[in-house]
C-alpha cells in the first residue's frame, strides 16, 4: 500500500501538469480541429452533394489543416495547385496511353517531379496521389468525374481552412514559452547533477550520460526553434483580438532566446566532455579549485532552474573572482589548462542563461 500511494500521487501530479500545459493543449486542439474539418468535409461531399468519391474531401481537409492560419492558407494554395496538376496529368496520360502500367508509371514520375521545386516540396506527393486515384478509378476520361474530384478536393481544403480560421485560431506563444522554460529547467538540472557527480567521483558511465542528455536537449532546441517560428507566424491572418496579435508581435526576439539556450547546451556538452576526458588524470584536479568550481556550477544550475538573473549575475562575479585569484597565484603554481576550459564553459553558460532569464514575455 505504501508503494502504491506514491505512484498514484505521481500519476495524478503528471495529469495535473498536462492539464495546465499549453503545449499539450495546443496539440490536443489541433488534433480535434483536424478531425472536425475532415468530418465536415465528408458530410458536405457525401451527404449534401452526393459525390461518388467523397473520400477525397476529408483526405484534403486532413492534409491542409496546419498549426497556424497563415500556414493553413499557404498549404491550401499549394494543395489546390498540386491537385489540379494531378488531375490534368491523369487526363493527359489516359488520353495518350490509356489506363495501364505505362500510363501509371508516367503519371507517377511526372507528378512526383512536380514536388521537387522548393515551392511545392511540402506537398510533394499530393499531385502523384491525386493523379493515381483519378487514373486508376477510371475518372481520367470522364470530364464530369474530373470536375467531381476537383469539387471533392476544394471542399476538403475549404473546410480545413475554415475550421483553422474560425475554431480557436491558434496563437502558439504560450506553448513556445513553455517549451523554452522546460529546456531551461532541464539544462539547470543537468548542471546540478554534474556538480554533484564530480564531487562524488563520477565515472565514465555517468559522464557519458551527461553528454547524452545534452544531445537530447539539442533535439528539444530544434523543436523550440520550430515553435518560435510557428509562434511568430501564428499572428499573421489571425482574426483574434488586436491585443492577442500584439502579444505575438514581439516574438522575433524569442528566436534569439532559443539561440542562447542552444549555445548554453553546446557549452554544457563541451564541459561534460572535458570532465570525461580529464577525470582520468587526478593530478589536474586540485581539491580547492574543484570544490569552488563545482559549488559555482551547482549554484548556476539552481539559478537556471529558477530563472533567476540576479543569482546568475552573482555566479558570474564569483567566477571572475576565481579567475583573478588563479592569475595572482600563477607565478608559484601555474594553473592547469583544465581550469581555464571549465571556467570558460561555465561563464558562457551563465552569460547565455542570464540573457534568457532577463527575457520577459507577456503571456
């Protein structure tokens, strides 16, 4: 019973965290909006207009719904262009070669080639899929059927865009800020763990785990960069209030914030690699330096977790003091290059995360 209750409490805590997590809610709403657009397109095509191959309508709706109104509109333009080209290719191939293996091969290659230019790369398979469906269902030589395919597709695209525009049009600012906060906390926790591990005599397995954690943080940085672009884009063509649009207008500076986090992660990995390489040479690890540096590393990590610019500034000042003391002692005891590498990495991290802590966003 004593082991079950803590597990239940942890599960409840994770559920509560999810329910207040804007990143999770953005994903849930996007999923529901995509399903709604597909269902509405299907009902309009199948039950209202009675089109024969109405599956193209929900298919097009699913493809066109995107994370922002602007991106959905742009994707809709691309989808229309590629669909029309796919229908035309199927019509021309059927007229010239009939319906068979040769026409299928020609249509597939030609339609996929349309997706090579960067302008249509995001919808590179749309023309091919449309052409194959139209050709193999026998609609390529039936002008009425071709018109129906275009109507199916137009319905899906129209409902996809309408749902994105009218049903809680997304402003992805809060999700992006939450992602950056998660990155910051994970980096700070890693720094605290490194300080504790060095003090306790970390081995190769533990130091390799630190390096691996920085790689995972790199993946999260890539996601944050994409979310920063989406957040800035989400204000374009968005019908929500002027205040909401102004809220995302300042997001351009948050791309720089993500860049600072990326730099801090790179310095943390460099620091972990330095520790991993030089722990095998105990003579380089002076007890006094190790104690002071790991204390600063732990303090910096805790300040990063708490997003405390003031404490990070204090750590930076204490690092400068440590450098001055090492310089003053250099005549009698030359400092190890290891010290300089570790101090530089930590100072770079502190500077980057101090900038992140000073960034403020009205969510």
